[in-house]
């Protein structure tokens, strides 16, 4: 289970999840105690996995994130695009998955104002800031700066079609 799943897990199967988060007010529960413990680190900002490279010292919630980070120092890029004319490589599988959208034409991040679509969330955020700043923002964002409003709007977007998260946005959060 990766960090995105720990943060944004679907709560429809609560009966099978016997290990609730111990943080006051957090409704999340997990089927394994190790996943609950890992999720709890998000609340406490406990980051036990530290980079040992000189002058770096970055810390991570889970070992797999440290492993991916270490590749920035080593230059290792084990995830290679399968397109014969491309062959770009990446340090983590999610970057490769995001890159594949260039070849497939999949544009899962859609603007709710004008229906333009993008291959990357960052491109949608830029679009929202440039073209829709201040337009019909959700009520809960009215006290936020314009850049934060655009950020919240992205988190309120539905998941891309055929997403591993179903109808629950992997970016959803509440203020």
C-alpha cells in the first residue's frame, strides 16, 4: 500500500478494517495494524526513514519513499517507457505511469469551468490560476488566497476514469 492509498482510502469497507486510526477525529481504519501505524505517522509527522547522503538528510514516512528518493542521488532510473521511439526512464513507477499519458492521449485532469483537460495535475492547477481565478469557487475556499483556492479546486475534482480509487478522488480533502 502506498502513501496515497493510506491518506485517501475508501471507507466503504469499514467492517473489514479493524484497526482504526488513533488520531482524535480521524475516521480512517485499516485492515492491517502496520498500515494504521504508517497512516498515523502522517498526523504526527514522524519520518523515521532518513537519507544518509551528505548534506541531504530528508526524512520519509515509509521506506519505499526513501528508496525512490535515493535514486535522485544515484541517478538510477529503472522504470523505462516501453514505446520504441521514446525509451525515457524514470526513478519511480508513478512518474512512468504519468509519462505514458503522453503516448496514450489520456487526459484525466479536467477543468470543471471550461472542460479543458490535461495529462498532469500541475498543468490543470496552472490553467485554473491563469484562466479561472476567482470564478465560482466552492464556498469553503472564500477565505483562501487565489493560489490556495485553485489548489483546493483540484482536490475537489473527481478521480480520473478507471482510477484505482473508483469514484473517490485521490486528491480529496476537507478544510
